[in-house]
């Protein structure tokens, strides 16, 4: 249950960090009419208070993960036809009451097989979309590479964790779910942008190593790989709760993925360039226009291999290399210096190192951003 005070805190936080809010709405029995169809009885209050408090909802799904509809609080026997009736009522109301809010959907998960065999009864996205018809502004889905050890009977042996987490199968698994849902998008909502509205290391709160440098390979490769195929937005679960959070919920100290996200935001603009395929196994290379630099290009070079490898870079650059003394460490280094908050709790300025043009070496198990402000790329305006 979300209190008014808590929601006000969300609105204040979004303003303080200049973040847009994406949410969902209640679909439980208390918001349904005598025939069991969704009504805006609670949504009306929610929207009114949000506006009164000076907040804005940028986008919303009707409800979270309808493929596991029972967990959303709907009645037993809820099916695609019921979702279709609800969605049409939801869309009609929202387009009238909050026309500036984007409608996302369906927000499905776990149908591509990447999470293994699911024992729970699922509602298929195909049935959902067949009944709902067209009507979303963005096609949304959720992705986790597997359930965490909290939700599966056995965990990966300690000695095998690093091998699994740096494998091509694990790092590129996100593209399998994208491909599955893209086919459905193309059939039912052609041309609508794809949004990944929930993702993390593993479902059920993540595995313990989600809080370490080891997961930054998965996180940054996911951002690069999905940006390259045109996914509009990737939303990470979570900010400050459980193992996959980017901030420790007790100490409020940033974890490695916090620094990874900060560097991505600093370096990688929204225009995606073709970097070509890395020819070395374990190397993943992505190119974007450098954020805020006309003509500039940023490279993200992920070296998941144990050995060092080199690439030829034609112009000088600013180098930002993430590494750690141990892969499953909660402390990450930038160009060899440990990252952390100041004594006053402030985030330090992230400083790069000058890198000469020519052959550039990338150490084993490192993640590097190269900012090439003088690249003169005509696409980067």
C-alpha cells in the first residue's frame, strides 16, 4: 500500500534528480464495476493528487506483468479477453484525463524461455494483444536472465559464477527476449517504440554478485546491445532495494552499477552509431555520439576476456576505464583509483585520462569508455 506521503516523496525525488516517472495502476477488485471491468475510481484520485502536488506522470502501464496476472491482484480465471476489456476502458479514460501521459504495454515477461521453465500459470502476450487491439504509445516488456537463487532450488557454484557472468550466452541473453517481443510488436503494434521497463541481474531481488563489479559487464552490455537495435528506454530494477540495487539500501553507498550508469549517462548520447562487430571473443564494442559534444563520438569497449586486447582508434581521446581488484568486489576503480563519495557525501567529478591515437590496449576484465571529442562525425550534431 502506497501512502499519500510516500507518493509525495516520489514526486519530490523525481524533481530533485530530473527523472521522469513511469508507473502503473491498481487493477484489484476494489476498482472494478459489477461486471468486473476496470474503472478509474482510484486512478482518478491518484492523478488528481499527483497534479495537486505539482507532479507529472510521463508514462504508465495498465498493470505490472500481466503474463503473471494473478500476482497483479486480478480475479482467478483472468484471461486475454478480460485484459482486452480492461485495457480499452483504461486507455479511453487516460487519453481523456491525462492525454500527455504515454500509455505503455503490455509489460510482459518470461515468455522467451531465458528464465527457464516457469511453473506458474501464465497468460500469453499474444492473447492479450489479440483482445486489446492497438492502443499503446510504446511497446513495453520486462527482462531477467534467470531467477535468482532466492527463487530457484540451487545456485550456481561459487567457482562457476564468474565464468557464467562473463559468457557470451549470459551477456547477450537480453537480445533473445527483445527479439521475441519485437515479433509481437511488429504484428500487433507495428512501428511503436520498444521500451524495456524493468530489468536487473536476476528476478527475485538478484543474486548476491549483482551488487558487485561483475554485474557491470551485464548491465553496460545490455544498454549497448539494446540501444543498437533501437530500444527506446531501459529501466533498471532497482535504485535502493535488494542485491540488484545500484545503491546499498542500508549504507546508501553507491555500488559498481551506479558508477557504470553514471559513466554511461556522461559519455553516451542518444544517437547510436555503427561500431562494427568485435572480432575478438569476449570483446563488445558500442559507439554513440558523445553526449553534449558536437561531432564527438564515444566508444564503450567491454573486455570480458581474461587477456588484454587492442583496437586501433584513429584520434586522441579521453579514457575512462572501470576495473576492480576482484570481480566480485563492491569497490570499482576508475583509471586505477577507487570510486566513492566524498566525506560530505558528494559524487566526485569523473575525470578521464588522455589517450593517444593509434593502437589502444584494453586490459582483461575491464570496461572502458573513450570520448573522442575531435572525431568530427557529421551525424553527431
